């Protein structure tokens, strides 16, 4: 017989403590950022990646 117990660990907290992720220093929303032009056609890159998977 096995005893079932709830897991007390929180994955997000574990990643922060281990240093795998860094918590943002401000609470700005990404939606507030103005769109940028990075001279990259993301749709074309995605289509290329998808075609290479097949």
C-alpha cells in the first residue's frame, strides 16, 4: 500500500532558487512595449523551420 501525499514543492520557486530563471525586476507589461522592426521575417523563419522538420 502506498501513502499519497500532496507535493509541497512549487516548480517556479524551485527554478528561481536554483538560478535557472531570474525574476523580472519590474512589473512592466510586454503589451506596453512599442513594436520594433528587427529586419527579420519571423513567419518565413517559422515556415523554414517547419519544412525542415518534415
